[in-house]
């Protein structure tokens, strides 16, 4: 899995210059800080940290890694950190990134779990947890809107991407189909269409 860093996407090259983590320690610290900000979900924080603040990824590269991490078993952002760390420092980088994502939050979650056992029956605690869920949903929605412009440069085309998005939302949110079948069905359809489009672009180029 020792991959070399991908070349910056054209859009990123034309804009802000991308950089790489200088060491495995910097990678560990960055992902630790990222994880400590991720109350209710790390996706929104990951996009802001890796793309906007650290400039380790362009929006297009972030979407590509996130797309792959979503179809692999396990939590999305853990998969993303694993692939990103391996891209720069091999298996040691993957270990450093994942350790950063898991080490500090593990102790926090254990402490909060112990507190929740004591105070779960308090109405204010239940209300606070529901409020955090709403905030997390808003962060994820905001991140999706930020990344939406990358679809314009997707080789699949804007309308096919939009159709798959709507079909996924209807299948999961309204029809309540199992996620695994939605991913296999729509994911395979998107894969075939992207392959077809890339083949056309390659012949034309």
C-alpha cells in the first residue's frame, strides 16, 4: 500500500499551493486535534482542517478519498485517515494518523460513558444530546454544500451525479432500503457510467 502522493488536481494547482505533512509527528498531532473537535462527527472538521487550514488536500482529492472510504468497511473518517497517512509515510503514516484519530477520543468517550451512566435519567442531559445531534447534522449538510462545486469537474457530469444523489436520498430516507443494496446498486451504476465517460475522454484526448 505504499502509494506516492497524488499530484494536485488542476483546480488546486491553479489556486492555493498544496503542501504535505512534514513528519509522522505532525500527522499524529493534526489528526488528534481534528478528532478532538469532532463532537457528533468529524467529517465537517476534517474537510475544514485538511482542505482549508492545512492545505494537504484539494477539494477534489478530499472528495475522492471520502468516496472510497465510504464504500469500505468501518468509519468513514478512520478509513480516510488511514489512506491519507499511508499515502505520505506508508504503513507508519497510516498508523500515526489512525492513532491520532483514536487515542485521545478513546479516553474522553470512556469518561463520558461513565458520567452518562450516572446522569442519563436527567432530562437536561437527554435534551443536550438531542441538540448535539442537530448540530452534527447541520455541520454535515454544510460540508456537503461546500463540496458540491466539485461535481462540476467530475468526469461523470453534473446531472448524473445529481440523479445518483437524489436516488440515494429517496432509497435510504423514504423507501428505507438497506444501505448495502443501495451502495451496491447505485454505486455500481455510477462506477459503470464513470468508466464509460473516462473511456470517451481518453479516446477524445
